[in-house]
C-alpha cells in the first residue's frame, strides 16, 4: 500500500471516529429534556434577517434575498411587540449590513433570548417549486434538506477566519454537513414545536406549506435557546417572488409568524 493510500485510510478512520463521537453526544443531548418547562417565560425574542451587506443571498428577477428578509423580519418584530407588549424584540440587523453567522447566534446568547427566529427566502433551480418550510437544527431527512442547508451555510466563505470560527467546517462538503447535523441541542423538541406552529399559521393564510424539516444550519448551531429558520417562500418562483416583495405578502407572513410565537408563548407558560 502506498504512503498516499495509507494516509487516506488513516484520515477516513479518524473522520469516522470523530463522527461517531459526536453521534454519541447527539444521542445524549436528544434524550435531555429541560426541567420545569412550564415555568419558562418568553421575555426576549431575537429576529434574524438572513444575509445582508455584501452577502445578497439568492437573487432572481431583480429581487435580492437580503432585502426581502430584512423587510419581513422588521415587520415580524413589530407584530410580536404589538401582540405581546411584555416581550422584548432584538434584531440581529435592522439595516443592510453583513453579520457573520456565528455572531447572529452570539447576539441571541448575549441577550439571553428565549427564542431565535431566522428569516430567509428559499430558491430552487426548478422555478415552478413554491411554498414555505420551517427548519430546526437536526438530522437531514432528505437530500433536499441538505442542499438548503449547504446553500445557507455557504455564506461563511465570505467571513474572515471562518475555518477557525467554525472548527474547520467546509460548507461544500456533504460529510461536514452530516457531521454538524449530529450537533443537535437540548432545545430540539421546543424548536420543532415552534416550527410546527409557524407552518400551521402559514396554512391558515392559504400558503403552500412544505412542512417542518430539520437540517444542519450553522446559524442555529450555537444558539442556546429554541431556534428556527423560516424559508418564507421561493424567490426563484415568479409568482411567489411577487408575493414576497409585496407589502401585503410581507404583512401576512409577519402576522403568521407573530401569531405562532404568541401560541408558543401561551403553551410553554401554561397559559390558557
């Protein structure tokens, strides 16, 4: 066996051991359930507008994801404040600026947020695809979920020292995305509950809900609270793009998300 072949074999063994190690951690975390969940109070919600600055996100038909997400995120925050005056809303950005993915979670952690909501627009080469999806951090169920995560995670390539910040993570590597999918946090169940409420509200306003899904999103990885990423619609679809850019569409989306937060708040605070 050549030296090169030996090195590749050793590398594969080390990679397998690394994944196995984190799989064991993941199982332990998944079995953990925070105590006294009914004593939880939702006091602070962080709303994250995806992309920004030199990271424009997906672009189709003159529409830029970073602009659409900012507009929707600001409306989500205002609607949350209107429905729940006792809840403080914090934005990761309220202008067109670039915020690194790890810093978005960092903002939520430093503010001791009770919920983290990241707002995005989806895209697909098949322009006829449309509808909403809400994600939590977790294992990939389909190749489609992984592709969405890879696209959103690729923004880290625009960051300085990204390999150090994300421990060598390569957003273009399927193995790396699978590896990070093992890093599920202790709030997975709550995140899925909130995600389900968001999709239920989208159905109420006659949106095409593509369901609740799980994928290894870097923006959710380091958050220390229930966290979701909402794909509000496909900017690649002409009709849905027009809806996402419209004032009426953005207000409908914001109202739906805020109502889901209100429902979640009542549930975890054991209110009727």
